[in-house]
């Protein structure tokens, strides 16, 4: 079933002067205008299309990818303010409306707003900055170590309040960070621990073996890209190691030790060298 507010594969039914019509199932035939197409399409072809309403309220399709789909959170630039609300740049021909009722502060042109894409009663997409009404404080859906998507929302005295998987509030403690995060920044995080109050503590470091394997792959990839040499040895400063790999010196030393024992690298005073098979 085709869904408004999502990108999905849809079948071309027939061509028209203004584009092609796609099979929207219960939504009926949906026009994919020529200006929104990538190349020629024929009847029976499958195309990944995003469905939304145009400025005249008609349901249309586009092959462009919005910066946020229905239910997702994004940090979007304010393009215009009008008597009905602000319009945000989400990457489509029709800008995303942030109505007055869904605002938390007064939007200004050129600034950014952290919003979640929701829909009104008619199925039209809009943004809301009233995130507390659409994001839960707690969750029991995760296990320790689970990988999650993270959007940075607010700086606090303890660290950063983040949106986890576009659905839940979480917290990243600033004590584990060497560099500040930016509002609206999208990251991959991991559930750090399960709290008794069901609130989510998030880390940017992968747990245990998964983190070690990921770092080892990253080190080898960086060596390949740098012609087989990185000027980071087990004597390098923690700051230099963190700047390159965003991990502690201890974690880096452990991984390069494993790579050395596996005869993947050579350790020297000036750095590490990739050993070719």
C-alpha cells in the first residue's frame, strides 16, 4: 500500500503529457511530474517515489528525497515567514509549513528549526517544533548495546538531550566527549545502559567486541586511504588519536595491538604501517 510521507517503490501505470502516473493503490493514480523524474519511465517500470501534497493540495510524487520523512526529526532552515506560519527547506519543490500553533519560538529567515514531520487530519504533511508532544520520555524497546540513530536537540548541564530513532528522548553525557556536538547533528549511537526509570542513556561508542571490530576495520581503511601509513603510534597523544578516530588512547592501543599480532600492520615510533598480503 502506498503511503503519504514516505519513499517507496511504485509502478508506472501510463505516461501523460505532464509526466507519468503511478499506481498509488488505495490512493489512486498519482502523478509524477516530468520535472520530478530522473530519466525516462515507461509503463511497468518501478520507481522510488516520495508522496506528498503540492501547493494546490493535490497528491503528487517526486523522486527527490526530503531531508525528513513522516515521523522523522530534522534541523531545517527557515526560508520564509508568513501570516500562516514559517516555511522550511526540506529539499522538495513545495516547502514544509511550520504553522503558528506548532511553533515554540519565533522563526526568523535564515535560522534553523528542529522539527518533526507530522500530518494533519487531511493527510497533509507539516512540521512541528512542539517535540515533547510527539516524542516519548521513556522506552522499554531496547537492550544495552543496541545501535540507534540520534539527532542532537538541546545542550544541558549534563550533556546533550537527543532524539533516539525519531521517537524517544535520550541523553549523551558530555564526560565521554572530546568535542562538542551541534544542534541538529545526526549520529549513530548505542544504548549505554538500561535505567530503572526507563529513560535512555546513549553513548557514541560501540560496546565491547563490536566497537573493537569496527575500530579495527576503520584503522585498516584509513591506512589504505593514506598509502599504508598513519602517524599515530601507541606513544601518540590521546587528543591526536581522538581527533582521528574519536576513541580513547586505550581503545586505540588495544586495537593496533590486535592488528599487529594478526600481522596486518607494523608498529614503528613514527606511526603504523600497513602490511601487504
